[in-house]
């Protein structure tokens, strides 16, 4: 497994932007597919975005496409989530996850998780 540490969360006004970072330990970062999930208050953890380690192909929740962008820097063993045009409904704890599997949209497809970083969007 790989150890993951998220950062970059905070309080932002609606319409603003944040960039979340997820630093991964280990020397096999490129072999992992990485994902971002979020859990809003009172809701289940949901898929946000994922990126393949081998190809860099990215995937997004349909409702977030166009506002959120996932990327990775293999030299820094870090994956990012750029969030633009934030809305109050984006308020959640955001989690980074890693997998060598193929079920990138399912939280059950990941076997390594960070502790999360909290994002609050005020109206």
C-alpha cells in the first residue's frame, strides 16, 4: 500500500478556487491509479475524479466535469485537484485514494486512503 496525505483545503467564497494536493509515499507512484472522493455532511462518500498512472487518462463525475481538473506530478509523487467556480454544495471532506485496480469510479476499488482535507464554500 501507499501512504497518502492531503492538503490545500480551507474556507473559500462561492465562485472561488482551491487546489488540493495529495502527496504519496513510496517509489512506485507511477504504478498507481489515483482518485479523489468527497463526503458532504450527511451524505455518502462520492467519486470526484481519477487519473491513471500509466496513461494519465482522467475521469470525472459528470456533475463536476468542466469545473474540476485532476493532474499528477510524478517527479513529486503528488496528485492535484484544481477546483474552480466553487459552490456551497461542494462543501465536503475531500479524500485522496490509490489503487492498482481498474474500478476507478467506485470507492470500493481503492485500497489506500488519506485522512482527508476539509473544504468549506460559503455563499
